C-alpha cells in the first residue's frame, strides 16, 4: 500500500510518500519513496516561539511545492492532463479561505496524472489549529480530486509509532509498551497493551517538556527552538566541569503519580536570571546544564516509576525532546542501573522531531484497520487526545 502523508501541526511543513506492507508484526515492511520537509523555525525565531498565523501562511504557501517534491522523489509525478471539472465545486468549497493554496494546487492537479497512491494520511491534531487546518484542507482536497481514502492521524501516535521502527520494519519488541512522548506541545506517559490501543497514565499539568526548553532558552537569550541550544550549552558546561551553585527544583519527581509540571522550572530559571543579571557566559552554561539535569531527572524518574508500576516489556520514547542526547543517555543508564530488562526504543534524532514519515506509518496501520475519515467533513482538533 502506498500512503501519501501530510503534517502541518506546528512549524514543520512535511509531505512524504511511503510504501508499506504486512500487519503490525514481524512481517511489516516499509520504504520511504519520497520525503519533503520545510522547517519554519528560523522564521519564528524573532517571536521566541511559534507564531500560529505565520505558521498557517507558510504551510499554505509551501504545501503544493512540497507535494510536488515528494511525488517527484517517489517518481510519481507524471505530466498529463487531469480533469477536475467534476470536483471543482467541492474543491473550491474546501479551499475557499485559501485562494493562493487553491490556485497553486489546481495548477498542479490539472497538469499531472493521478499518482499511484492508495490513501492519504493527515495530522488532524493535536497542535496549533490554524496550522492543522492547512494540512487537513489540503489533504481533503487531494482525497476529493483523486478520489482516494483519507486517514486522520493523531500526531502523538505518529511520534510513538515511528519510534517503534527500525530501518525497514518494526523493531524487535514485545507489548505491553510504555511510551514517553515529549514534544513542544505535549508531555505524556502512555501505556499500550497492544498495537494502536492506548491508555494515558499521566501528562503535564502546565508546560510541555519542549516548551520548557524553548522558554528557558529564551530567558537565556538563545534562539528558538531552544532544545538543541540548551543541550549544546549544557554539554559545554559538563565538558568544562564548570563549578556552580545554581540549583533548580525537580517538580513532582517524588509524587506518586505519572504527571509532570515544568512551569515552575521556568519560573525558577527566570528568578536566577534576574538575580544574576547581567549573566556571565559561565552562569548561562551552568543554568543550561542544571535545567537539562532537572528535566532529565524528572522525565527519567517518572518513566521508571511507570515501568515499575506496569511491568512493561518495552519503553518507547518519541517527540522532539527525545532528540536530546543527554536524556537518551540518562534513560538508558537509569534502566540499566535499576536492572530493568525492558527494551528501550527511540527513533533516530532526525525522526524524533516533526516529519511526515511518522504520519504515514501511523496512517498505514489506521488504513489497514479501515479507519477512514470523510473528506467532506474532516476537521482538525487542536486538543485531540490519544485516548480518553
Ligand atoms: O515533536 P516536535 O518536533 O514538535 C511538536 O510536536 O511540538 O518537538 C519540538 C520540540 C521543541 O520544543 C524543541 O525545542 C524540542 O522539541 N527539541 C529538543 C531537542 N530538539 C528538539 N529538546 C531538547 N533537546 C533537543 N535536542
Ligand atoms: Zn511533534
């Protein structure tokens, strides 16, 4: 089965074509035929975070060129006349608020043959709603014009599923699995007793882990996205064995639940920044190290608590923050130290942050289950949950 996937939940516009076969087991195989991704991060830097309306405009502008690129990569972009007259009214309606996207997409559609693709998968939530709308409407229009099945995907499921893969199939692991999902918008511990069935064990009560990295980075005068920047400074501080008396709290670490809280950490950093202003370079490095340590302590502590409570066979870590090398290392060390034999699965860093491949993978499994969405009525949901 060939899946075209579209992701626009935050500040990455991504389109890919994936070929996959088999069921959720050892016979599953996949191959990325075409992949196109454009990060808007540099545009949002001046705002210190993602500015939703700018993200929306950029998605609208970039989706059609990225679709073309992904189809070309996949060798599925064939010049031919294609008649959309039967669907023009429906397409106009779907894209009525995005005249530029409509014009660009119509131009592509009428000059190219319907590609050999079986289904279209799109992120329908959670995320920034104005941004999600662009991908969803684009996917609805494509599914209508090409008369293809449409699958609505939960972005967090995408992060989880891609971390369960190796290069061309599923990693060798057993359920039940515990997923630690840590992104810019979400922080969740999720239990999967079997494929594609979830129970949320805990979540953040305020800021997400990635959001905390981004906000602390901003306080330190570092550009967005803050995760990689903090990580770079923290690594430098560790390398230099920088002495420091900077101490941050470990919010909720010892509480007997699976929830997180990161807002207090950010406030504590703000106070330190204020009392030490103007910050010396060494103090900046020390704050970055202590913040990364605090975030890692809390994430590792809560994950281990859940591993103990649920006796899982596998721990899956996904989302942009799981690109963090130090957190990866700390998790692996802590599991080994506690004598846990659960297998730790984390996607390669380039697939930890947002991309369309993760949406295509989840899309394939949802399509296999015949879980299709109606292109006439699909709407995004910024607060979409993995489970109730
Ligand atoms: O999953 P993602 O790409 O987008 C969302 O779904 O939100 O995650 C983005 C988040 C940002 O907050 C970014 O600062 C963080 O992931 N991030 C990192 C690292 N790379 C990205 N955080 C810590 N360390 C990193 N190396
Ligand atoms: Zn994400």
